[in-house]
C-alpha cells in the first residue's frame, strides 16, 4: 500500500505534466495557418487547431477510462469509482455503508444467522461513523439543512453552499451559545441569498423549528462574522414564482418587471420588503392586463399582508403616473 506522501507526490507530478502539456499547446503554432489558437480535445488525446481544424499532435496520453459507454446506465455499470465527495455529509461521503436489503451479491436472501450478524455490523457501523459529540452535532446540523432544503425545493448547489457556510461557522466557534437548528437555518438562508435563489425569511422559517426572529438575528451575526457579501434582494427574482402560483400570463410578468424597474429607479425600493414590493407590482400588473386578482390572493402567495400590498401599490401607481 502506498504511503499518503508518495500518493501526494504522484498526484502533484501528474498535475505538473498536465500544466506543461497545456503550456506546450499554447506555445505551439499551427504549421498550416500559423495560428496559435490550439486546443486539446475532450479526451486529451489530440491537439487541434481551432481555426483550420488541423490535428497537430495525436500522441498524447489518454487519461480516460479504457472502456466505452453509450448511455448513462452503461456508464454507471462500468464505472469503478464511488460517488464524488460532498460537503453535505459530515464525513464528506468517504465512509462506507452496509445495505439494509439483507441480500448477498447474487440477490439471494441471507439466512437468519447472517441477518442478525449483519444487523449487529450495521449498528456498529452507524456508531463508529461519528467519533465524538462534535461530529454527531455536525451530522445533525447537515441533516437539518438537507431536510429544510428539500422542503423548500432548492437545488443541490444551495445545500453544498449552506454546508460550507456551516462548517466555516463551526471552525470560527460561532455555534457556541446558539441552537444548532438556528445556525443551520441561518446558513441555508445565507446560501439562498448567495446563489440568487429567491426564498424569503418567512418561507425559510416555515420549514424550520426555530422562530423567525432568532433566524434573522443568527443570520446577521453569521454574515457579519464570516464577512459574507450579500447583495440586496432584487424583487424581480420573486416575480416568476408568484406569477406561476397565481396562474397569470407572461404579459403580467413582463408588466410587473417593468413596474419594478421604473419605480426602483425613482428610489421607492429603498427600505422596502422585496416580497411585498414584488407582490404589489404583480397586483398592479394584473389590473392593467385585465387579469384581476384580489389583494388577498396575492398576499397569500407572497406571504405578506393586504395592507402592505395596498401601500406599495399606491406608491407604485403614483410613481408610474397611472390614475
């Protein structure tokens, strides 16, 4: 078995070889058209001129697999590697798991003696995956992030970012004195903001077991301590989702975006809730496009009050010069 230092040296040498090959491709010129726009093919086996298509070098080492696959299922069957590492698991997905099917490699059911043995092994496998209380807390926090992200319907990238932010908060000792659920929820909300996924604090608090006030307070603390750069939320990010839930047309969506752009330029957006602002713009656009929705319907979708919609609506139509 190779030592870690020797493995590291081998990886570093391979990376250097790849860099040298890329530099060599950049320095070379096409003998046909004398162009320096040379690219390496996807499989790394050829250097091709981008301008005239001449193959300059085809003796490169192919570092890909030796097998061929023509669809996803074939690729999965022939692949001999595991899943990629992920930040959403406390051990980054590097440990093994014992399956719960109680079947052998040929699909045959196990005997009762083997089943009880596998049950004991499975139980100890789960226990040794976390070596101390810190890892158990991290496992719980990441599982909470995964649960809330699933309930909110956000993409995988948001879960990864939220897990990274939580790990940073853990390294900076920001969890001390605060609930694990509160910090995990705040990290998920921060990840949604960073990835431009429109989810309001009210929506996040609905799937959390923590009060909205504590989530907001923890979010501000984490963002300040970790120097997270957060841009102000654009109300236009909420418009497509609200319009879809209200079953309105694209014409209403375009009109709502136009209202937001015009009124924001006049300074009306400053200090206003983006969800309420977007909801009022959609309400105004639905009236202008003869697809009327009541203030209550729009308020329920946007999770704001009717009073907020009325106030923002009055400000927007005055700024637009509509009477």
